C-alpha cells in the first residue's frame, strides 16, 4: 500500500509497540494530522463479541459533549403535527411517500441521517434494501424511530453519533475534528467509550475491549491503552 511523504513523517512520531494513555493519544493524533483540510478523528474499537449472534450485538447512539464538527443533513419521515415539528427543529427534508419515491426513482441520497415516527415505518420499510446497506435505516436503538422528532433532530444537530459493530466486530465512530484540540477530543472519546462499555452484552465473555485505535482521516493509527478504559 502506497504511503505518502506526510504519512511517513507522521508515523515516525508514533511508537508502534506502545499503548498510549488517552490524553497522550489525543495529542499525538492532532500532531500527526498533516492534511491541508480539517481532518476527522475516528475511534476504531474491536470488541470481544460475536456479532453473528443476536444477543451479542452492540449498537446505540450518544450525543458527544463537543459535537462532531460536521454539519449533518437530516431527513424526517413524518406527517401532520410531527412534520411541522421536524421542520421547526431544523430538519433539511421532511415528507412521506414523496421522499420514498424520490429515493427510489432518482437514487437521491443528499442526507446523512434518517429519522421516522413509528407510524411511518410501514412506508420507510420499503426503503430497507437501499437504506440498510448505507447504514441509514432508522432504528429505535439509535433513537431515530421516535414520536419525539424535535428531540431527535436537536440531538443529531448537537453531535449525536451512532455506533454499531461491523462484520469483523469493530466499531468505527467519529469523535470530532483535529481542530477541536486534544482536550475536547479526549472528552468525546471518553464519552463514546463509556457508552460502548455500558452497552456490553451479558452474553459477552472474556475481554470486552480487545483493541482501541484512534486516527485522523489521513494519519496513522495510534493504539490506546484499553486496559485503563474499563472492561
């Protein structure tokens, strides 16, 4: 795999054999981000669970204390008073079948998060095949299927992130931008880890946090000492 000059320079600052404490890791992740744009910082958390089993799924959502630094476009499926509430809360797109047809017929995806009221899930279910693979399908666990659309939109705009396992039992989740600085990144990181630890399935056996790595968009991975994070 080709690595650019900036990446190689950044990699020299990291001891590959070391597990860094959270504060030190956040300082390094900001120092090793060399791109000309404000890179996103992501946490990659490998868990000691088997996502093939329903009782070992880990999924949820949390509002990061310092937000994500990203402006998020919200689509809400709602009608009547709920539709008006969603618009008032700042949702970019609000509708019913008109939006379903737009997505189906025009392959339209100019949005980042989908929220739906429970009475709209029969309609939204028709989009399962297209929204599901993109991770956009509304879910009660993530708080995106709810009668309280005002709260849902406000939380998403404030920096709510969803975390879920991929097929290799790893959670990939943004914790902010490099410009946040080490302290705010650490606060967001600790909030995410706390939520993931709290969501530990009772069926999970042995070590829960197997490995935790943070990295900026273009920077190298930095291993965090998961033993101190709670298991």
